[in-house]
C-alpha cells in the first residue's frame, strides 16, 4: 500500500477558501498583525511563532487540533485514502495560518506532507 499523501495549505480568508477535505480557521487566535514589531513578519519567523504558541490557550487549541488530525490521518490512511488536503486559514494568510501549518507539518511528518503557503506574499 502506498503512503497517503497529505497537502497542508495556509491561506487568507479574504482571498477565498481553497478546496480541501478539512478547513481549519485560526482567526480565533490572537493576531500578530496588530503588534507593530510583528506586522511585517510572517508565520515562518520565530517571533511570530512565539507570539502564537506562547499563549497557553492557543497552544492548547493547536495541540488538540494536532491530535485530531493525527487520528484522522491514521483512519484515512487505513481506508486507502490517496490524498488528504487540509487548509488552514486566518484573515490574511501571513501569520497565524502559516505558523500553525508549519507546526502541523511537523506533527504529521510521517506522511511527508506537502506544504503550500498560498497567500503569504499577499497584502
């Protein structure tokens, strides 16, 4: 049996939601965009990641999402699902969705996920 392919796409809701099997909304997390020293950065950069993951409520939420997705992926792989596309959104697609997508990619590394940051350069 071939290993299931996972695609993780970060996106900005203001640019439209991509077609995906699972769509996650990170707009519930604190937004680094409103912090002057973080606004010009993106979710690939450590200061933005720290801002998001240092909030205990956000870290707990993201860990629970990770557990859910690991379980879902294992079940889907067991049913010979060829591809699982997970889209992770925030408002602009630069900060929260990118940081969370990178975290989820590490959590799902056994599937060697393909990561696409669709809107990271917009805005």
